[in-house]
C-alpha cells in the first residue's frame, strides 16, 4: 500500500511545500519528475542492482532468541546495521544519487546529525563521481568524530554549523541556505522523511525496501507475511517510514515509533515531538514540532545525535493523528539500558538511535508469543565514546 499523499504533497493536512522563492525551480523540478524517474524500468534496474551488489541487500531478519525468552515474544531484528556504511541511510542515498544524475546534477549537498547519512552520501558520491558537501552541527562533529573522519576520507567537504544548538536542525538550515545559492548544478540529498514535497514521499518510497523484505522474510520463517508489531526509532523518521510502509494498510500490525524523550518530556531537554509538540512549519513542511507559543522553534535534546531534532516527518504526524501509529517517548537512560541489553544478550552493539526502539520492548503489552520486528537502523561504532563513558571506561589515548 502506498500512503495516501495528494498532488501537493500532503498526508491529510501534514506535508506540503513551504520554501523561499529562490528554491521554487529545484523543488518544482523534483515534484514534476521524481515519480517518472524512480518508477521507470531503467531506474528500478539500476537501483535494485546497487541495493543488492553494493548496499548488501537483503539485510537479514535475525531471530533474537535470548530477547525472545526474556520478553515472551517471537522477536526478530531487521539488521539495517549490516548495510554498507552501517545503517539504513544508504537505501535512500543510492536512490537520490541516481535521481540526481538523471537530472544532470554534478554536486550533492546533505545534512547529517549522527553522521550516518553524511557517510552514506560521501560514499555514494565517491562511487558516482559527484562533488560532496556535508553540513554537520559542530556539537555533533565532536560527539560523532569517527564519522567525520570517514566522510573526509571519502572525499567530502564537511562544513560545521555554528549557529543555534549546533546540531541537526542547524545543519539543515545551513544546507538549505547553500542550496538557495547553488540552484543549478546541485541536488540537496535530504536524509530523512522531512522537508518540502516531494522529499517525505520520495524518502519513504526508497526506504520501503525494509518492510518489503520483512514481509518476504517472515513468510519464509513464520509462514505469514505480517508480524503483530513493528518497532522503529523516530527522529525525522526515515527508517520508521521504511519499516512501516508496507504494513500501513493492515490494522492488524501495530506500528510503534520510539521518540527521543531525552532527560524527560517535562524537563525541557527532550526531542519527543509527537508526544508534546504542536502543529507548525519546519524545514519546508507542515508537521508537528517543538515550538514556543509564538512559533519559535525550541532546541531539542537527545543522547542520540540522529534523534536530536525538533520536528518529525509529516507521514508520522499523519499516522499519529489517525492513531494508526503509536509513538512513545524513550528517555536517554532507557535507551542506554536497552543498548547494553542487546549487546550482552545477542552480541550486537546497536546505534543509540536504534536503542530507543529496543527500549520499547519493556513498554509493550502484547499476547504471549506475538511476532515483533524491531528495525535496527544502525550499528553502534559511532557511539562507542558515549557507551564507554557510561560504563566509566577511560579512553587510554
């Protein structure tokens, strides 16, 4: 099922395109051509071959036996952490880079928080001989330093965002400013299901390979395509959009999104947009966001750089309003505990983003032996400094 989006890019009343006049040309070009290109036989052949040969798809659907025993469910982990570059991000990046080439673009810009989207973008630009510029908050560059080095090794220019909270929101602002000033030969490769139409729809479609594979793999393992519940973390929401996409039309499948509760939803240090946010416009679309009574965007907080964002993709605002999706805040401590639990029980070190999804296991109420699929959006290499700090292990460098 393809989520209902109208010709102006709205899921219900969420979405749309709210951009400066200088961006009209690029946005209109994308709106007019993205479906024609990504649904063409030529594009699908190239895209699917790269997903298989380069990204490493299909990713495994791993039966987490020890977690299953602990929680009483049949728990499967969708191993997006095993994609090339270490996260689900490359699914979208490969598709958008192919699209950009077919539009005649020579240069790619991107924003990144945890660095995984930046690494994926730098990787595909190296492969496809495209100039790559990545904007990243100065704070995120410090806490995700290994990914900064990976981007630079791949040939990308990494530009720090020095304004505001110096995190993902500010990196996005800088990328938009750059695109306004370089409209002709540059494609802005947005990493999440956020932004002006057609980005939310385009990213969701490109990430839908996750739920497509889940259905095929469950049929083989369980004799049925649909689980009882799918769980994914939510920042902007691209991995969740992909994990939910092919189940949206079946209300028997619970769709659960784990928001970054930060220090707690009532502390002022949180990124739980759908829990406490209000309707407004951020980065080119109407959605839910953290804002003051007079419409000023609030600073978000999460221990996870990839979830440290004050908005959410309009597809999730729509699913939340319809009560088709359930969005639950997970605080920093709960996410950390879930990360160590998966590591010790299953020998898999998750990204801090994915740890928020894992933490929902302790909050679920499902019949015993229910089938639960968790989207493990990325691996934890980039978060080792945070993990080690919490374990009180001193880096000997």
